């Protein structure tokens, strides 16, 4: 199976690339940093002996980015798996932040994924089997004053994947959506984790690959985040407004 | 976007001797490392297994390099592998051993990183035959804000290359390095054990074993009891040519960290307890066979399966004294060191010996002679007596290992390392602002 991983140079994307390569997948790795993505690719080729192509492209580049990833995936004979462990946060992601920051957060966390899936969907439908895997965030379970645009983008992404899952009914495409809690990546490094230890991105990557053939819908990782997020939604506004999350 | 996250962390040297809070960053992309500015003192950190505080300082930003752990290139024809600095030696062994290569001078703990091996110029089980780590380094990719990212080797930028190998991370952040591997003929080792009654017997048997076997080292009981002081075993080992493994090269093990090593509130070692544990150990040893077959991992990294040894030192930690003694003065050193330990009732736990061969330069722990290691429980009495060993080492022309001692004073280093001043000058010439600093460099006035 050929798979494309968008956001493959570090954290969850790198762990996922490694797990897929260990299972014999041929890969197209996409990330903005050329040196980082080349280092990941070299490591995977040497350790696992799989075919790995790289695309150093910025999702902010819109059509040029789409053209570039299409070109490289075609070189590999197309892809059947699309994985989006891409994400970015900003220090000043609050109402009243710079428009450029908000635009970038929205593009990286939501629009780039929607555009890429839209672009590749017809190709995936032609495949005998295909899978699209997205990654949300527990931050999207309830809007807060911090990470406002990031949370909104991730909640939008959750909704989009819900739509995709229904659209995929009757096709050869499986749609999966994971909601990770704190992961031990640079995104969460130094963040307040409220006594819940960050989980290993490798453990999540293993779970994703293990469940690729299953119709799991939305899955929280670790599983205890589901009741926490559900409970958070029911906290009364009079109390929630006072919380510093 | 989000600034590179920095957190405040509590750091402990592996021997438990230095504890400091410092700001820490954990980059996972090259551009994050290259955003290190020239305005804040900085020091790179790998696994954190140095006994001295070589990878942190309360004044420096600590750059945790463990995300940089990829294999970048490997040529099976030449046996040259290029790896990132944060790769552990176990991870490297896992990759190269099935391809018929290894490094016979891996240090004794599997979670030590390649950057750490270069910075401390580590050695393995028979430095007499295999030398020290610097001899295996072909080139280094080094980042320093004043010079950017450069690939340096002995032929180009020779001075900086030499300063970096065994330079304790003071020339910049090592991003990656190419290493010259050695062919591996099997993945099991056979060890012949020779019991010895004292250090003098151990010395003679170690000398003989070094000539006969690819690996040779001794270990001894050094708790302060005259009757049993120095009894031990000399191990002579060879790789079993053509041996294969059915399981994994790297079995499951539970890594120890400087923090987990120090979790136990009290030291189990010390006083009569050491003696009691050693009695049981020798009783069990007596019933064991004198020829042992081990898989490569257990042979290369004996402490991976013996984490209790370190945990037993507890929160207060251990004091390791490792020194190379000129061969002709080895007997004198051993008898005088024994006298110091016994007279002062120093809390000795384990001693070890191996022969060493190398040319001393800059601050590298390399010299011809006998490498002697003493591990003590870190008690006040022992710490007060260590200057007596310092004096003996200075008188005898020994070379203490700076990475194994978080205490050793600058005056002792100045007396034992003739190039301390040259190293200081070379570092200042290369980097007038002395951006890369650690507690170790501060202690040595570098």
C-alpha cells in the first residue's frame, strides 16, 4: 500500500511514518523542512528497506503545494492512504490576534487537510481499498480563550471527517479520525498537562496502523480522554467561564 | 506561530553529586537548533549519563538532542555509518549488528547517545586493543551560531574537530557524525572468568587476559575490609565467530535515568551492608560456571540488566574515581590506593581494571597505562577522603576521567592534564564569548 503522510518530519507524523514503513508501506512524506524530511526518509529507507519519496512543500502555498504532492504521489503509482498528522499552534492564538497568524492556523490545521482530501478523493474512489486518517485535538472539545483558532480549526476538522465518513459509505474508502490527548511532542512540550502524563506518539502510531482495516469512526487516545472530553462539554457555563484551561 | 518551547527542569548528574535547575529546550527540527542565538549560554544534552554535570548548568539553556536519532547514511562496503547525535548506542547496535558491523568500544550503558560518546571520548571493554571513541569518528556536523552548520573532519577544520572529540560539547551542538564501524563476526560472546584474591593478582591476570582475548577487564570487591579487599574476577572475552541469535539483538530492558537512579531515598551500599551483599554475590558466583556465553547486548551493556547496582546508591548517589595510571607505577598505585581506602574506611563498593592505550591530548581521557575504577557510596567520609586519592594520582602522574567525577577540582585537572591551558586558549580563540558552557566547564575554568 502506498501512503502519503502530511506533516511527517516530527512528532506523531514521524512516528506514523516509521510504523507504516516497518509494516512495508511505500511512503510519500510531506513537510515544510527539506532537511528534516530527508533525514526521516533516509532513516526509513535504511532501517526498513521501503520506497520513500519526499516533498518539501508548505501547505500555505495552496495550488503549488497540491501540484507538487500529486506529482510525487503519481511517481509512486498513486496513493491509497492519506494521513494528516499535521498541526500547529501559536502563542498568541486569542481573539484579537494577528490576522496572518489566524489565517495560518486555519490553513495548516483545517483548510490544507480539506483541500488535500478533496483533491485526492476521486483518485481514492478508484482504488480497490483506501483509507483517510485525520487527527483532531482534545482542545476542540470546548472552546476556550486560549488556542481559540486552533480549537475551532480542529473542531471543524472533526466535523469534516464526520461528513467524509458518511460520504465514504458504499465506497472503497475508510475514514478514521483520532482525537489524541497530550502527546510527548514539541507541540505539548512545556504545556500544562493537568497531571495527565503525555502519551507516546509511537503508541498512537501503532494503534493507527493496527486499526487501519477497521471502521472505527472517531477514537480517543488514550481512551480515557473520551469521558473527560464528554464531561467537559457538560460543565455549566457559570463554572466553565471561571476555568483557566 | 509558537515560539520554541522552553521549560524549567531539575537536572541531576548521574552520580547524584550535582543538582541544578535550568531551562531546557527539546528541538525536533534542524531549524529549531539553528535558532539558538549567540546571546544565551547553551549546552547540548543527550541521555544525561555523564557522572559530572557536563550537559547542564544553571546558567545555560540545555538543548535536549534526543529527537535527533536517525540514521542518515550507511555504506556496507566501507562500514561507515552517518547517524544523528541523539541516537543511542543500543539503537545503533540494533541497526548495524544484523548487517555485520559494530563498534567494539561501545560504553557500558545502552541509552548513551552518540553525541555523548564523542563529547566524552568514551571507551569500551578493552581500550588497549580498540582505543577510544574519537578514533572512530570520520566527520562531525557541528552547529555554532557564529559559524552556522559545518561538516568538520580531521583534514578540514582539524583543530575544531580535535577540540570537539572529547571536548565535552563546548564547541557547539553536534548534529550528526560519521563513524567507522568494525566487522562483527558473531552475535554472542564467550567469557572466561579467572578468580583473583587481590588487586595485585587482578592486575597480572588482566595483563595476561588483554594479550589473549579481544576484551579483558577485572572487577573487585573494595569494601574496606582488609581480608577480602580486592578479591574478584578477571574476564577475558571473545566474540563467538559465526554465532547467531534467534531473538532480537536488543531485548526488552527498562532504562535507568539520572532521576530514576536517585529515587531510592537511602543508599543500600555502605557499611556492613556492602559486605553482606558481596558475601552473597560471591557465594552465588562460586556456584556459577567459569565460562559464560552471553548474547551481544548483555555482553556489551552489562549494566542494562543490573540497574539495581545504580539504584542501590540511592538519592545521595555514588562517587566514581576512574584514572589511567602509567603501567610502571600500577603496582605502587594499587597498594597505596588500597591503604587510603582501608585507613579511611572509604565506602568502596566495586573496583575494576583494564589496560589502556592512547595518546593524551587536550582534555581527552586517553593515555598508555592501566585504567582503574573505584565506585564508592557518596558519603561525607568518602568525599572527604577523595582528595587523598587526588594527591596520589597527581604524584604518580595519573590521568583522572573528567566525565566520571562531578567533584574533581580544577587544580587536580591542571596538574594531570598538561594541555588544560592550551584547551582553554583554543576554545577562547574559536569562540571568544564562550557560548557553550556547562557546570563542568565552569568548574574547570573553561
